[in-house]
C-alpha cells in the first residue's frame, strides 16, 4: 500500500517534519468485516467454488466476492469455516464426483465416480 503525505518535511505548514525513510503508524477509518475468506482467483469460476461435502463428493457453492487483491479474491459469503474448498479442480468437474484426498490434506483431487457398465 502506498500512502501519500501532503507536506512530509513541514515546508508549507508547521507540522513536525517526517524524515525520509521513517516508519509511521497509520490508522484507517472503515468497517470491519468478519468471516472473510482469502481464496486464489483461479478457484472462483462464475462466482462459484467447488467444495467437498460430508460424503466426499464435489459440490459447487455460490460465493460473493467482496474484494479483489492481486491474485486473490476475498469472499464474504457462500463458504463457512470448516468447508473444504477444492484446491486442485479437475478439468471438467461434475456435481457428485467422488473426491480422493491427497495425503489426507484439504487439497483434494476429484475423480469420476464408478463407471456404469
């Protein structure tokens, strides 16, 4: 973040000069947002993310993106604490695909369910 100070050396006003390279404490007025989730942009497609349900199946969840910052979205609704967001999404994800976890981590790889014969 870049902050511009109008008269840092106090040349036009009687404020205390701010030496070059100084560190300052800054406070911003604004609203505090609770339950905000930072998610890589590539995981959000058409305002949806893929999550793993309790039966280890893929399910899309609609989300609301509050803010975009660099390569991330900040989501304020649609996912909750405890939701397992899929980090490795298959090329053509389908609702209900079985999920096989890699190394029992949250990162999951979806595979097509058992083929019908």
